[in-house]
């Protein structure tokens, strides 16, 4: 077995050739997204040297003040993908409405959704952040493209992934045949396969939630966390550890790497909102990755990937990670 590392390009070509899993247009799309993530990684790594830290003067559709790097990352992804002929349109956390590929370029059959830089609150304090992306096929039978074409269940995704900008820059990807991880080799300037067939342990001793919201949680979540905190004397009979990076990409990467459960549940602070995180370009891609690695992802009541979206930027409660833990929290919701 040669110890020669396999590049992302070779991995995708082999997936296309061997499993017919990746049509050539989708392979092109994934290569272009990976190249855009490399550019975003360069910008992120410059930090203050690149004058890219701090807030911009604008707000996004969520009413959140945008960071300069949010806007830079969004522009990098748009410019990298609009000319290739593989996309009909794009949707982003940073844009109110969809971005239809301009007429001067050929239209493709795929829809690309992304959170260009998730974890923005961590940008200025040098903590890992990341890009999350999801790929859908444009529904057939009609010309043109509209927001309605994006409103598909997460189970309809044809590819999903993220790139985490941390001590390493790592691209994590699924096309429905398991989860693979590619680490950026800066000397070569290419992503190299470093993990294949990623598996999340079904049990864990590590939970991730923002504990400062405890007084606002619903009873099932409070019950689950109280039992974890009770440790060996409690009903779980074991001690738990807690992590909260406040960067979903970094928390999910840890869970894909060593197991755990991540929760951003509904809480009483904004009772009309189902949760904080967005369904289409955060929960759906992360939910599919976690399922493809043997984990589970629900909103406390149902599988994330079965939720029929009503709006492009709709939010959702998220419980994902080690299968047995997610099933326990979901069972507590059903009992309540
Ligand atoms: P809080 C980042 O802003 C984000 O959208 C996710 O990446 C992260 O998990 C969550 O919000 C953190 O939220 O309320 O703990 O700051």
C-alpha cells in the first residue's frame, strides 16, 4: 500500500469512475467549492494582517451585524461558482434572496447553499470557524429557478460538507457514500485525503450546549443535561465532560472525530423561533454528515432531514451526534 496521499481530485474522480456516485458536473462543483474554501482559508489566516477583522457596516438577513470576513467569504463562493455552468442558483446565510446565475453564464442543474463563514463571533478572537455547504438538484420540468426550488427536505441533498479553518484547514465531505476528510497541504496547495469512512461512536461522555441558556430550556433538555451533570451517582452512572466552542463547524468536527452530542434546542428567549440554527445551510448539511458517519440528527421530535422547509432562512432546533445519546434526548421530548 503506497503511503502516497490521495488528492481530493483523485478521490472524486475515483468516486465518479468506480461508484458512478458523482456525475461530472457535481465533481466540478465540489472541486470549485474546495478551491473557494482554500481562498477563504488564506483570508482567514491573514487576520489583522489582511485588515479583514472586525465588523462591516451592514446586517444580514438574520439582522446580525456582518463581519468583513463574512462578506469576503460570501463573495469568494459566488465568484468561484457562478461561471462554471454547474449551478442554476445559490443561496447564502448572508443574502436575503437567492442568487440566480447571470445569463452571461451557462445554467447548470445544481443548487448550492452555504453559510460562508459560520462562527463569526469567533473570527476576531482567533477561534476555529468554517464554511458549511449543501448541494441539491434543481427540480426538473420547468425553466428558470426560484426560491421554491430550494425548499427541499435535507434527505434530497446530493452532497454536503464543511471546511473548518482551525489548526488545520480540513474539508469534510459526503456524497451519500460515507464521510471523508481532506487536510489542506499548504506546500502542495491541495486537499489530501486523511480520513475515510468516518464513524461516530454511538455512545459518548461529552456534551456540547451553551449552558448559560439553562434557565430557558424546555424540560426534556434540562432533564438530559441534569442527568449528565449528576455523573456516576446519577441515573447515567458515568461522569460527563462538556465542550462549547460556539462555532458549529468546530463542535461538529470534534463529534465526527471522537463522538459527542451537540444541542442548540428551542428555548424560551424567543418562543416563536424553533431554534437559533438555520435548517437549509447548517442543520441539513451537518445532519447528513452525522448520519453518514453513523450518528443521528433530530429537532427533538423528528429527523432533521425529513423536515419540509417552508422558508429559505428558517431556523430549527438541533440535537445531533452519537446515536444513542440523540435517541435518548429525542425520547425525553416524546415522553414530555
Ligand atoms: P451562541 C455561530 O454564530 C452559531 O451560528 C453556531 O456556529 C454556533 O453553534 C452558535 O451560533 C453559537 O451560539 O448562542 O452560543 O453564541
